[in-house]
C-alpha cells in the first residue's frame, strides 16, 4: 500500500471515531432526565463501609448529599478491571469476558508504549530508544492479543454450542465478536510475522505522524493496521461504545440522587411539556402533554 493510502485509511478512521463518539456522547448528554432509581447503598455517600443514601438522614431535603470520591472510584475500577457485574450475574461467561476486556486493555497499553518509542525516534534519538519499553511493548502486546483472542473465541464457542446463550445471540453480536477475533488474531500474526514488531510499529507511527511519504509496513503488520483502523471506525456505532456510556449508567443514573436545582427543574419542565404518545386507557393521552397528565386528577385521567 502506498504512503498516501495509509494516511487516508488511518486518519479517516480516527476522524470517524472522534466525530461519531462526540456526537453520541453529546446525544446522551442532551437526553431527557432519567428516571431516578434511588437505590442504596451508593458508594461513598455515607461514612460506613457499605455506603448508603442521604435519604436515610432526617431532613435530607434541606441539605445536599455529601459523597466521598474514593469509594466510587474503587467500585468503578473493580467493575472495569475485574468485570464484577458479570462475575455476580453470569459466572459462566466471566472468565472469558475478563480475558477479552483484559486483552483490550493490554493492547491499548502496548499502543501507548509504541507511541513512546515513536516519540524517541522522531526526535532523532533512535539509538537511545529505551530497550525496556520495546521489550515491554512486545510482551504486553503478546499478552493482550493472546488473552483477547482466547476470550473472544471461547465466547463465540459458548454461544454456538450452548442453547441458553445461542437462543438470544443476534447475528450482530456474532459479527462484533468475529471482528474482535480478527483484530486480536491479526495482531498475533503481525507480532510473529514481523522481524522486529515493536520497532517496526513505532517507526510506522512516527512516519504516520510526521507525514513521511516513505511510510511502509510489512505484510503482516499491514493486515493488522487495516483491521485495527476499520475496527476503530466502526466502534462508536456498536454497543461497544459502552466504554464511554458507562458514565451515564453509573454516575448519571444509578448514583444520581442530587437535590433538584434550577438547572434540573428547567430540564424537567422541558420533558414534561412533551406530548404523551401512550394509548393505554389509564393514561388517556389524547394529545395532552405529560405535565397535563401528571397534574390532572386520577379520576379525570381514568374517565377521559
């Protein structure tokens, strides 16, 4: 592949990823206020070890809740790094999901190390490129690709062979898992097919950023870069976008019990002014807004 095509491929993929991710994140930010769960315990809201809720305190409506940040951070780390939720709800899938996500995390870390080596090359210090970071990049990439491929392959086989998973596995999910498998497998192919995988990868990144017309890659690394670029471009359009959406499901939904302020009241006013489209008899929308339905009497709604 010629140099110009590498720039088109990689930079287009990055532009799609950033643009689509920004759009989806902004869309989530501008959604109507969620229906609060008001579930306890909320990590860090009370002084005891299990957390709690300010609703347990007398006169809670007169003072904003106080929350410590560290317990929430610890909770999120356990969820992101150890897949705590899957461990509790679906123990049979947990080891393979952990391998898959661990593979993703290690691959990202190895990419950061490749970028570090590329920076050393870019400032004409190629001879001083730390051998330790090259070895670390190689070891972490190998571990990430192997763990990710093992986890994805196991998840595919479980969904194909076991009816309790096969019956609710959509073609889109099979496609997503197959795409991930191709990403990790091509990474392993690049790792074993390159004479010096970490140095070649760092050199490619350096030439890419420097807009070097002589940019090139070995066949194995080229295949991996193409698949990785396509994966990055598709990522915001799949449910794998949950790596950003988790902020909303935790901080903005499960853990949000702040008192209603002027800003929230304005958002709620806009939501209540929307027309109701339900056709159930007990709602009797008939062109009314949610505010009209909520403020109307139960008898009126039932007989309308």
